[in-house]
C-alpha cells in the first residue's frame, strides 16, 4: 500500500460509511457506500441509486467514479466500499469494469464489513487485478482485427 | 415555468455548458453536459463518462442525478442538457427513465444547442412527460399481479 | 396498422403471454413478456432476466431485440408487451432506446393487460414515436460538432 | 473439463465464430461472438448489439444468456467467446456478473483468438471463478443487514 493510501486509510473507510447514508434503495434495501481517493488526496463519495427499471440502477462505486471524473479527476489511488452486511462485500462486475477504465491494476480496494472497526479482519484488502483478472480494457478496442 | 426555474435559467444553462468540459468520451467523441437544479436552488453538474465495454457508459444526465441523490438531494425542479451539436439534442431513453424516478412529470427540461446564446430558438424547452409519455415508474412495481 | 401487423396481431399478443413464462424475476417478481414481429413474419419472444446487481438486469423487450438481431433480423414491424398486471404497462426508457435503434418511428407497439382477452380496452396501441418523442438516435452521433 | 464440455468443445468454439456474423457494431466495429452450452447439450449463440446511447449496448455473452434463459434454460456447462482479434479477449465485467447469476464458479469459459484453429495456444481456458473472484451474487442480497 502506498504512503498516500496508508495515511488516508481511516478517513477513506469512514467516508464510505458516511456515503451509505444517502443510498436510494427502495427495491433491494441493500445500502452500499463507496469512497474514492484521488491522486491529490481528495475523497469522493458515492452511494447506490436504484431505479424502478432495475437495469437503470447505478451502484455506489460507479456513482463515486462518474462524480469524480465529471469533476475533472482522472487519477485515483484507492477505493473503499462498505455495506450493512457483517462481512466484506465485493463490487459487482459492472463496477469492476468502470474502475478498470480509470485505475492501475494494482490499485488497492478496501472492502469493509459493516462493523469493521470492531473486528480484526473487518477490512479485506485487494487490488483491481485481483477483482478483475484478464480484464478487458480500452487498449483492447485498439487491437488489430483480422 | 416556475419562478425558481425562471430565475435560475441562465445559470443552469451556463452550468450545463461548463459541465461538458469534463466529459470522458474517448469512444464517441460526443461530449454532453447536464445541470440539475435542486429544490433548494443548488446546481449539480454532470458529464458523460464512457467505458470500453460501451454498456458501462453513463450519460451526463444520469451522472448529474446519481451525484445529486448520493449527496442527499431528492427533489429537483429543472434540468438543462447541452452538447457540441448546433441543434438541441434530447436525452437517451435510459436517462429519461432515471429522471422519471425522481422528478415530477411536469418538470421542465431545457435542451440547449451548442451556440444557444446566439440563436433565438437555441433552447428547446419540454417537460419530462413530453419526453417519456406513458412512463413506467416506481408505482408500477406495486401494482397487483394477476 | 399495416396488413402484416393486423394479420399477426393475435398471434403476436399470444406470443408475448407465452414469453412471460420464462421470465427470471427473483428480485422484482414482476414478469414481463415481449414478442417482436420481423419483416418476414417471424415472431421472436423475450422475457425479463434479472440480476443480483440490479443494473445487470435486461428487460423482456431488449431480450427479444438482441435475440432477433443476433439471429440476423434487422427489420421489424411490430412489438407486443405484456405483464401480470391488469392494466397496460409501457416499456422502460432503456428499452425504448433499444427499439429506437432498429425500428421506424411509426412502428406499432401493443401493450396488453394481463387479461386483455376479456376486456374491450385490454390492448393499448401506440407507436415508437409516441413512446419516445424527440428521440436520440444513431444519426445524432454523426452530427457536426462545433 | 467435464465430458460434456470436452465432447462439445469444437462445436462450441465453431458456434462462437458463427455467432459473430450477426454482431451489430456500427460504433466500435468490434465484433464479438459467444456460444453457450446448456446442460442438455444445446448450443445458444449470441453477438454484441450496440446502441447509439452506448450505455444501451448488450455484449455477445449477455445476448447468449438472456436468449437461453428466456427460452427456459437455467443450467449451463460451458461458454465460448471469440472476436476478430488475434489474441484471446476476455468478457467485460458486466458479462461476468450476468454469467455469475446462472453458472457454477468452476464452469469453463473458452476464450478463442480469431485464428484459434491455426495456433497451439489459440484458446485460453479459464473458469468463472478465475474471471470473477470474490464475486457478488444472489446470495449476498439475502445476508442480514446490521
Ligand atoms: Zn456494481
Ligand atoms: Zn442517456
Ligand atoms: Zn425495459
Ligand atoms: Zn460484456
């Protein structure tokens, strides 16, 4: 874990918990909060926003990313995600793909159980590559066809 | 158009233009900017954020909505959308559906041509209902089956 | 309504009802069936297929379209949609956008109540243009930027 | 690899190549073909179907799945995916998530280079678990909150 991540770790996890507050989850009742650390130390929060069509639902992680990117951020150093569940929950595949668009494969992703402060193993730490191995990315669209 | 929208109209259109700046559009090269006016007069901006998977792309309008909702806003009074095209461009169906989740059917939606300031008819004004008639919404999921 | 649609109307509505049988809806319990009539008189069925991520859900209408297009069909003349609800339910915005990619604006879309056979007004008939006015489409991506 | 997969391997790869024929890719020009083997030995093909909204795009793998599920299939034993690119290309995260909904984690996924028949290493073989480790799935939505 890089220095910038280590020094912001607690702040980032706390931000993910706060982010959960504004989840809009009338259908699943499954709140998720995400917090994204930008290269310059800013933390951007996201919550999951559901939709009656179900398919129009946007997860907490993607909310954080589109928020950050639409405000001009392009480089990120860590992501934290938390839910109301007592164990770590990992991002869905769609979110992993959106993370892939903007982040290095070794970027740390912290998956915090709801009560992570009270447990020794409350935060699972992984990298983007561990969550999305053999990933499809922007450079694949450039490959020669034929 | 309500008073709050009228008094914020120029500011809202200008914010949509500014929002376009941070569009991430390596695939379509089609920048879109959106600006959402909340009930308490705050303006929240969004840009389109594309993804190598294409399906993972999130439009400017949806970016503005998930940003706003994840920050605690739940009531909106107007939306402005603009692009780099010389005529008005309307939101895609997916965005109309996300707007539908949170907004009254008579909410004004302003569709601004790229050079709307120089033209008399540079801003097309419509309502959500005009863009998504006979809409499917949250209450439909509650209807009796059988 | 064109002759081909009129002569296939009952068959198309019946196919939409049958399509509903295979809906995969563990989350919403809201079954939808769709049936798409191709230019050469073939009927292609679709049901909604949900996903634990919610955002990965694909509606009945889109299922019918990707099925048809991936089998080589490119021209369509009518679509029928039905649910388990006693009144007509219209497609979500995302589906309207996918229909827009392949169909003429005047294509008839039949929205059938669950018990449409027993009611006089059991089938609401509209066109794509009525469901998605001022639509965004493939030609918009070609417009000059500037 | 189970017997049923081994005996259908060539047929499955060939079906993925054929499926590519009907890809609708006016925007990316990146054709993908997928072929899904059901428990009872049926092969169901899918191609990617793009949309002017980009976000409305549905990949080849998801096309194959919604097609299969909407026709009543619920159990699958293998998936093959191919493109026009000379090396193996893996499914996007969104597709991995849809596969996750229906398949065992050890299900083989065959990723075939465009000219896989002419190369010794033309087909990369992996499992769903290798593509989507620590996955989020239907059972997670059932977990106790709190
Ligand atoms: Zn997600
Ligand atoms: Zn849109
Ligand atoms: Zn739909
Ligand atoms: Zn995909």
